[in-house]
C-alpha cells in the first residue's frame, strides 16, 4: 500500500514537472495543441502502467519523452486530416508590448522550424527547447547519436537558408511598398 502511494506521489511530481515540456514536444509532432495535451495525458497513463521499465528514476524525462513520441506516432497513424500550424505556446505570460515586439520574429522562426521535415524538426526542438543531450535525443527517437548530430547540423543549415531567404523577401517587399505610384495620366 505504501509503495503504491509513493508511486502515485512520484507520478504527480513528474506531471507537475514535465507536462508542459512534454506537451510542447508532442506539439512538434502533431501540430495541434489539444491533441498534444491528450497525447501527453495518454502517455502518462502508459508510463504509470509500465513504471517498472524505467531505468533511471533520477532523470525520467527521456523515458517519458520516448513514450510521448510513440503516442504521437500512434495518433498520427490514426489521423488523416490536415493540421493548421500555430505558434508554439511557451507557457509564460507576457505584457502586450512584449508580445507585439516579439510576435513577428517568433512567428517567422516558428514557421521555419515547423516547415522542416519531422526528422530534422524533432531533434532541433529537443536540443534547443528541451536542452537534451544528443544521446538522450537518440534514445527518444530510436536512432544513433551520430544520426542526431547530422540531423541537427542539417536542420541548422536549412533554418539559416530559410531565414536568409525570408529576410531577402521582406526587404524586397519593403522596397516595393515604399515606391510612390505615379498615376498613368502623369506618365510620359
């Protein structure tokens, strides 16, 4: 009875500590906030049922992340509809001024990240947003450590190209919009 109660308390702590991080991870797969929350909830149920398989209770996040990734893959296999990409919710409350200032930059970066193929997007997210080591990411994704490093490198290259292309497009748009249009009657 006491061991069961300890297990429950431990899982409540894990939920409190990891639910937001795992939901953001699920979002990178599913691209739907509500479905991501559902996937994480289902993953916690599965984790609770298979708690005995956890090797390191000191750092359960990689194990939980692997369960979430598997749950997301299951959901995606079941889902046939197109999902609309929205901004990643960061969970922190900002003032209106901060939101307005950073929204465009965040939106551009988010569009570029979400435009990456899943094989590049997921390791990039885990590495930079969840601050996981490449070995942990390899475990979560079921690939080698070297494959994770290669994917991170390719993701960075693609992001740099997309951001540069976006800046060039923005400059062209600003130049085009700043030109004064002369009515046809005044042209010779």
